[in-house]
């Protein structure tokens, strides 16, 4: 019942729009600050995440595989991460604010939230993840009052070569 309401109801679409724009503003301003500031460098953050990994109650590292990823891939390629993190944050925010490719933007936002979480940063990530999953679960309805109203049908018609879905299909 709740799933149907989230995915199909116009009032839900309005509430989802408020959540979407709020999250989008937070993402976009975070990315914009990194893009236009004194220069973003993730080296210190990554080194700290490797030196101080998340530990469980027994004192052992919880996400050893993620620490290995940071140490062996992210740090050697920090210039790539210095480029994609701020740009990704900005584009996620822009997509959410405009309601354009909303589910894709929210998916990548959740990927980034979980990446920060796995590195040991709590901050506002739990709140962002909670509302992000609501938007992701709502699907198309989360971007209904945004550009998705036109973008999603266009993609379905031209890229996926599917006819627009109608309420009454001929049998």
C-alpha cells in the first residue's frame, strides 16, 4: 500500500519533490564549494581513512576490502578522485534539483554516501541515505514534477525503443 502510494500518488510526488530538491541543494552546494574553492584534494581524507579504518567492537577492521581499495586504487589515482568527487556531487545535486534522471542521480548519490560511510565518515550520511532510498524506491514519481516528466518518456521511446505505457492496453 505504501509502495503504491509512493510510486503513483500525486501528493506523494509533491512531497518527494520537496525531499528531492532539499537533497539536491545539499549535494550541489557541496560539489560547487569543492569546484570553485581553493582546490579540492582528497589525499588527506583517503590517507586518514586508510590509517584509521572502521573497527568493530572486537577492535578488528570491519571493511578491510574497502581499505584495500582506498590504499591500492584510490590513493594512487587520487587525481581522478579529485576530479570525479566534486563534479559528481555537483551533477547529482543538479539532477535532483531539476528532477532530471532522478533515479540515476539518487543511485550515484547513494553510492557516494556509502563510500563515505565505509571510509568512516558519519556526518549527515544516515539522513541522506534514508531519504535517498525513499526517492530511489519511488522511482519515476520522485521526478514527476521535474524534467523526468519529459526525459523518461523520450528515453523510453528513442533509446529503449518502447512504446509509452498506457493505462488501457489492447488485449
